[in-house]
C-alpha cells in the first residue's frame, strides 16, 4: 500500500461517505492478506495521501476498524492488524463477524430461520415484553472459513425493528448489530452472559459436524441499550474445538468487553 497517489477505490461520485469508502477498502485490503496478521498499516499521514482525503476522514475509518477489532493501535508505534490468540474472546457486544475478521478468519453463515412469532414467557420475560408479544427470531449456522462452528439464535421485539424480516439475511456476513445500529439507531451499551455445557441434540450435532454423543458449550446473552432496555436475547451453541472461548480478566477483576 504505497502512499503515492489518490487510491482508485475512492470515488467522489459514490453516494457512500468518504470515511466508509476508506474503511471498506482498508478492510478488504486486510481480508485479502495484503497486510498480514500483526502487519503494520500505513501511518495516518500516508493514508491521507494515499486516499486523498482529510485526516478526520481517515481517523473516522480507522476508529471503525479498531472498534470492529480488526486493527489495534499501539501508542508510539502505529496501527497493526489484530491477531487472536488460542481462543475467541467472549465479548457480549461484538458481532461474530467482527470477531472472525479480527482473528484473520473468513466469517459466513447459513440462514436457518427468520420469522415473527408470538413469543413464550421464557422469551418475553427477559426482553421485558408483555406475554404473547410479537418477537423476531433469527437463527443462523455461523461459519469460519466455510466450516460450521456456532449455532446462533437471536430474539428481538418486532416493535423495535420493523422491517428487519424484510432484509435479505442470506447475504454473507450481514450483522444484526450493524443493522440495529445503522438502520434503527439502536446502540448496545452493555450485556450479560451465562455460560454452560450440555450434550448436543441430534440436530445440533449434525449441523456442527459433531459425533454423537458430544458436549457443546452454550452461551446465553442479553444486550441492553443506553436506557438499560433489553435489545436482543441470543442463544449460542458452540463447537468446543472449532470455536473455543477465552475470557480475559484484568488484575482489578474487570472483564474485557467491547463494542
């Protein structure tokens, strides 16, 4: 990525904001391996010259890469492509797609279900909804490098995201949190997680390509907005070998969580 002239990926006639074009081009560059894991990105000055945009535009794009966990900033040294360690960090407010990209993996999914249902009490109670409320159910088989690793089901009040079921959820790497943030202005601010383990049922074992019987790690999560209202409830069934989890804790006892 030599900083020589305006980058061909930037098009002033494109309706997308310039910072989004810079972000998407940098993300594509990283995903294509043009900058390897732990590799250093050009400096802010070089990116300004490379894309022929302002520092504010570059900073906006870089902030999004950092927020997504794709890039890490090392004070005094620069920007580096992030690397995941032995497992995948348990981060309530970060999407599967972002976690995969930050680990240098290719995320994907298979849509299993997208529908509106009259929810039972075990769904409406955690979401603080009246009994029998309409709830959107989104179920997907999540993939890493084309390999099944997680079964994920999300529930969200239909009243909070009208039109969500009309989106094409077969599109690769469509992120629920990204849609909630960008289309509906819903910003997750905190979350809670419960971890457990059990035997996979036959359908789960088949989709995750596990022998039967096999144990799976289950993760149940709820995300909350800035007014402390539940946004969505998520149930995940993890392949124990293909998608192990890592929980990082500081010396003060605080757990690392990201958005």
